[in-house]
């Protein structure tokens, strides 16, 4: 598979958050980009580190960890960050909206 952006995201999130649940999905195929692109991602992160943090703080932390990927061509990053307790009730992240262009 090589050293892809998706692999880099997975490695960095795992190291930074020690998640109890984590998924990364390349949603580039849903957009008007060339086949094989790595420009649109959805991440779901469940971590104790989010306890006591507001949603914006959780997103800022994820953005900071993935700053290099965002500079290197990731155009969109949908972040769904939960505490383990929140995830117990949620169990699934919202679907991404359809691309408008």
C-alpha cells in the first residue's frame, strides 16, 4: 500500500490519542477529484483525552496533530471526536453530506 496520507493519519492519531476506537475513511471518491486522490477524509476518534473538552477543543487538537497532512493536500477533514462514554451511546458517526460540486 505504500506510505499514503491515510496511513500517516492513522499512525499519528493512534500515537497522539491512544484511541479506544478509531477509523479513517478516504472520502475523496465522493468528490470531483482524480481517481486515487487523498484529499477528503473522515476520522472518528474515541479517546479519554477528550474528556472535559468542548467539541472545538477536540477538533483543534486533531487539526494540530494532522497539520502536515493538511498542508500537504488534504482539502477536507471531517472530524468526529468522542469520549468513550459518548461513544457508548453513539456507536456510529454521522454520514458525510453529498458533494455539491
